[in-house]
C-alpha cells in the first residue's frame, strides 16, 4: 500500500470545495501485525469532480474494525494506496460506535473489578457470615456450622473465629435436650471430627456426651437415634454398641414385628460375635428382606457361617440394583475432581499465587515448577465445595463395595466347590464380573486386562493369569509403564520376588522423573531391609514429594532400629505432615495409618492408635480389592481387640516390644486363665472384623507366605484347628517362590548380615534401657525384664555371649514377683541358651556342634539335639547342671498348659522324669494345632535344615525310626553337624 499526501489539485480549490476538511502535512500512521493494529476502512461522500472520498481510520482486531479513530478525504494512488488530502469529521454512526466501544470497555473494566470484588476473600467471608447468620435465625444451626467449616476449608475469614462459632453452635445443640437436635449434632461432629488445619479433634468428648444424652432419654427410640448417629472408634465401639443394643432390645420388646428394628438389632448382635442370635432375628423374615440393608446383613452373616449358597441370592438382590448408581457416582467424583483442578488452576493463573509463590516459581526449573503446581493443587482441590459434596455423596453410597466383594467371594467359593465343569465355568465368570465391577475402567483397556489377570489368580486360575500378563508385556514390548503396573499387581498377590524383578528391569528404562519416582518408591517397599530401602529411595529425586516422604519414613525406621527413639518419632511426624498435604486416597490414608501405629507403639498414646484404625478403615472402604490394605486392617482390628482386653492392665509402653497377641501373655499364667481370655478375645467384634479382613487379604494375595504365617500364628494361639486346616488346604494349592528365603539363609550363614544384626540388637537394647527407665509401677518394671532378656539373647546366632550375669537374676526375681507366661517362657528360653554356652565352655565336642549349627538351627533346636544324643556325649549333656536347670524350668509350663504340650516340649522333657514319659508322649501326639502348623510351614518354606529336622523328630515321635534314619544324610548335607542319634 502506498501512502502519500495529495498534490493532484491545488490546496485552495480543495479548501473551497470541501470547507470542513483540514489540510494535513503528513499521512497518518497505519500498521497491523497479524491482523491487529490501525488501518483504513469504509468509503463515503464520493466527489465525482475530484474523484475523492472519505475513509475512516480504525483500530482493528483480526482485521475487523472495532474502534473508529479519525477520518480522511483521500484519492486513490497507484499500487492500491491513497493520497491523503485532509482530515474530515468522523461520521455520526462512527462517533456512536466509538462511544459504544468506550462503554463496552468501561463495562468490561467495571465487570472485572466487580468480579474481583465478589471473589475477594473479604467479600466471600462477609457473604458466608451473612448466610450463616440467616441459617441461625431460621433455626438451622447445623447448616450454619457447615458454612463456617467451608470458610475454614476455603481459607476465608478468621479461621479461629469460624472454629469457635462451629464449637459454640454444636455445643448448644448437644446440650439442647432435644433428641433430634442432639442426633443431628452428633452425626455432623462425628463425620467431621477433624477440622482442616487444626490438629485437635472438633468435639473431643463426643462419645461420652452422646452416651450421656442417650441415657437421659425416656423413649428408647430417641436414645437409638442419638447413638446411631455416632461412628465409634475401635476402643469406644463396645460401650457405644452396648448402649445401642440396650435401646434396640427395648424397642424390639415393644414392637416384635418391626422389621427395621430386627435388622438393626441383628447388626448389633453380629458386632458382639453373637452370630446365632443375629441369624435368629433375621431367619423368620429371610424371605421378606427384599433388596435392602436386611438382605446385605443377612448375606454377610451367612457368609461368615460358611453358608455360601444361601448367602448368594441375598447379596445379589442387594448389589444388583445399586451397582449402576454407585458407578454413576464414581464417575461424578472424577468429573468434580477435574473441575476442581481447573478452578484451582484458573485462580492460580488469575491471581499469580502468593508473591512468594510467584517468585519461587519464576526462579525454579521446569520440573520444580510442575512440583509446585501439583503441591498447590493437592492443597486446594480438597477444599472445593463441589468436590467435597460429590465425594461425600459417593462415600455415603460406597457401603455397597464390601458387599460387591462378598458377592465375588461367594461366587468364587461356589465355583471352587462345583464339580460340574460347565457350572463351575459360569460361576467363575460371574465371580469375575463382581470383582471387575470394583474397577473403574472397563472394556479391553490395559488396566482392565491387568486386573482381569489378577482376578484369575484369585480364582485359582494362575496359569491363565500369567499367560495374560505375558501377552500384555509382549504387546507393550515390556515398556516401563506396563512393567511398573504389573509389579504392583504381583506385590498385591504376594509375589514379591517377581515384583522386584520387574522393577529392576523397569528402572534403567525409565526416562521421566515421575516414572523413576514411582519405581523407586515401590521398589523401596519390597526392600529386604531398611538400608536397601534407603538405597533405592536415594536413586530418586529427593525433591519429589513421594520420594521425600518415603525417605522420612525409612529414616524413621532406621533410627528406631538403632534405638534413637526421638529421631524416629521426628522422622515419622515429618512424613505425616507430608501426607497431610497430599491427595486423600487409599495410599496416603494407609501410609499415614501405619505411621500413627508406629507412634502408638513407641509412645503408647491411645489417640494415635485410634487415628491409625480410622484411617486404615477409610482406606479399605476406598479400595477393598487391595490385599495390603485388608492385611493392615486385619492387624489393626486385632490390635483393637487386644487393647480392649488389656485395658489398663498393661502399660502401653510395653507394646514397643510385645504387640498384638504377644502382649496378652502378660495377663495369664495358667491354662484356665488363658482359655477365659481367649473366649473374650474371639467374641470381641474387633477381632471378628479382623479375621474377616484377614480372609479377604488371603483371597487377594494367595501367593504371600507371610500372610499364611500371620494367620497360622493367630489360629494356633486361639486353638482354631478348622482355620488351620483351611489355611493348609489353600497353601497346598499354591507354588511359592522360595528364592528370597534361600538367599537370606545363605547371607546369614555366610555372615553377611552380622553387622546388620549387631546394629539392630544395639538399637533394641538402647530402646529397652530407655523403656525400663521410663516405667513407674513395679509390675510393669518386672514385666519389662522379659524385653531386657530377649534383647540380650538375640546375639546367640552370630556368636555373641548373652552376658547372663547382668540380667538373669532380675529376670528370675521378676518371674516370682509378677508371674505370667511372658516371663516364664522368656526365662525358659534364657536358661536353654545359657545351658548351650555352658556346654560349649565345658565340652569341646559340644562346642563344635553348637558352633556349626548356631546359624542353621535355633538355640532350642540345638539343645534338643544334644539332650537326645546317644552315648557318652548325651550322658554328659543330660547331667550338666545348666541343662538340668533348663529342663526343669520347662516342666512347670507342661503342667500349667497341658493342652499346648507339643513335639518340641516332649523332645526336651522326655526321660527327665521317666514316670511322666508316657503321659507327655500322649500329650505331644495329640497336639493337632502344632501338627497342622508344621505341615503348613513345610508348604510355605523351602526345605530348610530346621524343617527337615522337624520331619526327623516327627518320625521319632511316631516310632518310625527306620524312616527317621533315612533323613539323617539329607540333614547333614545342609551343613548341620549332628551328634550320634541312634
């Protein structure tokens, strides 16, 4: 375009012809870049004599005029340009357009300012306060409480004032005396125990106040309404449900035909282990339960009784109509989460974040910037009201998930018992459908195929599962993502060695930091010890939140192993603080629960255990098809039952060294006392829940030897032979990978782990020393002598002296002053190791056997070998004073606990008092729990020297000396040095 001033006609003639035109000395500025800028538009007032006309100069966007600036009379110039003759007035239409544009701009600026105003924290806080005041004036205090909580979540207004307002309103409702108002307040305070950003519980004494309010109600329906609003913690469950059951029984007595009361009361009875009573309430109405909560409860009760065929139709009626709705809500949560993320990012982009955030962001690397944004989102998204509402709605309906799991289990067990191949195939297909419903995605996606392979393992179709996994790996060319996902699955199934191999293959292939972080994090969970865990985590980027929090956990574990309790607690709390900033999902909930459990074990604060139990329960509800979560829930519920039984009789600090069932051994010293305690334990609702979680975990992780071992320990302790047989049958159907066991034994025998063992023993002794100094009452200090002795005895396997002179006297005194099984068994173990040390010092031939066998066999097994030796060696051993003392100490336990007298006891005591030999052999032969335990151990482990020696002794007990002789060469081939045994 050519632009120039006019010279075609004289200036005076033009001025006379166009009197409103003002001459110009130079052409106006015109420019555009990508269609944005200033250009000429239009054509008006054409003059035929001069060939000129008026064009308007406008500001344009994408070549479209949006704002008129001024106008010029022009003449066409060669090359599609113009000669500018002079400046003219802008047309009326253009002037109107200009004012409209200015008005639009002003409106836009004003609207932006108004939007900024109404989105400002001050404005939002004021409007929220007005809404709360309106709710209060309308007699809706709980709605006002929700508003104040929303203000805290969104960080608007005075947080402390909002918290105080919440407390005032809730306390007023709890003290109102109106059952309906009290129930509403209890329900809200219970569901929102913790306020974001505040460490203290909203209403610390909520359970006590709910119980007190219910006790004052004259109508049992009012009491039931209040108590039903409460979800008690594991330690409060018994007393709350006792009060609730009392109210329901009163209602049932008055209205025996009330079906809903029957269902609620049945649930109470089931909680207390009264399955027969619960079934008795529901049996008469079994055909009228429909598809409601009664069907769910009845199906669950029948499953617990093993009546799978009867349970199945009730579970199907309950699950089928709810499945689609639940999946819809699940999708809605995903959508609301994505929307909340978008809103949070919009706010961050609009406000640029806090000044400090922007400054750090601009100075950060691209990777650090991504981490900062993710951390911001993890903090902001959980505060979004729409996301909160969507998630709460979903969680309220998520109670269907355990029933889906029950349905899948019921179909699977029916299939396993079905003889007809066609019927079995159909049941397995339906079982898979139920399990796969727990997965969000469907179709032939990779995630779906991975989960389907996992279901095949659950369904005893391992070859099909492995084939599916192999095909997927091949189709994906063993890429990082598939290797990582499959490692997760193998870990859940209990195939930890397989998971390690996949992760070791994936790590060198990983190129992105996020991939590496996920691999090293999971690989650290599969480490053989804490040092290996820290080594793997150190391969990741410490600035990654996942790696940082895992490192805090691992360093806490290492400090605890070394006896540095304060450092351990500090690292654990650092990890907890990091998890609080992360998204609230099953992983963060579970890991936080484990950290709180560690702190409980170290400090004995009941609130830490209750927090742990609550978090792991939430985790299982979110992901019921996760074996790790089910296993942790089983342990949590078992601990809850133990805590209830222990009450104030055991100082919680002692649980650092004796947790779970082991701690109960402080509470009895005779078989009848133990049997009474076990009756209370097995009827405890927490224990029953724990066992239910355990069987779920075993179904989900059929290849996990440790899980079988945990169950065997529990069932042997309570004398549940039926469950032991069930475990044995399950284990016999699996092929376990013994690579890790063999490797670990080889490392131990080759003295490669000695430094690790010494460090652990040193840490344990330091911790025990601190414990004894911290205990106040005499009984607890006496009981602690068991831990003192145990920490000293642990070095026998690596050749350390037990230094019995420093602690044996205190242990013997404690066993007399505060008698219990824990002290008695510790004293017996101590005397047996002391006897071995004395034999080694006095007899070189004994010393040779002890030195050769100490890493292959336990000290008790070595002593039994020597006690049963033939010839002169055996005579010397059996007459040695230290051996006599050790054997005599074991006699008392055989008298106090004849029902637990087994093979190991017989091997030690046979021949000590010949008049008792026949009776002792009969007791040992009849101990079925021990026999089942040994068979299970053979299934779970490779043929270790200890297992082979156990087989040898069983042959001796049964009188089959010929078969026993044949085993000796095989045992000696493992490196075990044997005395003459025949």
